[in-house]
């Protein structure tokens, strides 16, 4: 579990978070969404001990991340957005790094590398950005870490590789792990992430499962522009051939959630969504 309580953090005079609270449970692939500058990468660094809260507490896997204890680090894998690969071969990388992870599975690594069709024996610095990303993803999944954080993991991947990424992540998750995917490329992972966490203006504005979303909201497309005063209308936007709409509907049947539309609806109506789900709201 990850538990964040009354966390505040600033870069100098630039306040990023104030009294932020969040609880993340094992067995889930969390999607961390937010506008540019909302603090997604900063929050990941606070949860891994690379940054320190101004006030408040962060607990992850029963550790204080800021202490960077070996027991915590051996259960953590982070794939940053900016890759900095050393000038060694993939095999040398594995020999040097795998021993830090007690549960490292060499057979799984070999299978992932084969699925991604990655060359072996070459220096990592000679690989393309996409190949580096696929190698580090493969290594990270083979670590069997309890906490896996992926910052913009689909950047640099071609369309077939994005499909492979989604499948491998879904297969890899077990009930003892927490996956966090921070991304702007929502459509790359919209069939994978659940629950959805949205950061906005220094706080967790939204932290719901898709089941909770579909129990309260209905999404639809219409040819004509909806009446702005229509009962239950929360959001609408023009799209090819009509309008995407989001409606409050407690009797909505389970339906597909367009995460990009949902995200825009939430940040457009933050006050509405702060109370919309009532008792169904997750602890944040």
C-alpha cells in the first residue's frame, strides 16, 4: 500500500501540492493523469524518495521512501520519462542490476525481449529510443517488484509495440503489486488502467475505479449539440460527426469510458466532480 497524508511540496516559491492525500492499494494498475505541470512526475519522485515533502507523510510498502532503505529499493522499479542508459550491453546491464531484485526472473526477461524483437549483445547507447524503452520495460517487469512506476511508458513505441506493452503489463500484475502509469497518452492505455487518479491544482481531484464511474456517469455521442441546460449534462465537446457528451446518470448501465473525454470533463468541472460520487468516493 501507498499512503500519503497532508502532503505539501514546493519548488522554491512554486507550490505544487498542498495537503494532498492519496491511498493506493495492491492489485491495481493506477492511471495517473493531469495537465502539464500538475505534478505527476513530482508525485512519483515523492513516492520513491527522490524528493522530500515540505510537510506531511509518505509511506510506501511499509517504508518511508525518503530513507531509501535497501529493502524498499529492492521492491521498487521506476521507468522515468527521460532515459539515461549506460554504455554497456544488455547482458552486462542485467548482470549488474538483476542481483538487486530478489525475485528477478531471467526466463521472463528472455521472453519479453523476444516478444519485443530486441537485438542482444549490443551496447544500450546504440539502440534507438524505442528499443531502449522496450528493454527497460522488459527488465522492469522481470524484476517482480512490488511497486512499479512507469512515467510516459508508451512514448517512443510504435503501434504494434504499444499493443504488446498493454498485454504484458496486464499479464504481469499480481495481487501483491501496485502499478502506476503516469501518462499524457491516455488512448494508449485506456483499456489497461483502473482506477483513475487525476491531479489538478495541487490536489487529487479524482480517484475512482471504472466501475464507480460507470455507476454514476453515462457517455454518449450525438449528432446535434446538446442543450446546455439539459438535466444531468456535465460536459460536451465537438468531435467528428457530432458531439461527445458526459451525463450524470445513476441508472447508467455499464458502458465504455472514454478516458480522454472523462479527463477533460473532470478538469472543466472540478467543483462538480469533488462531490459527484458521494459515498462511492475512494479515500483520497
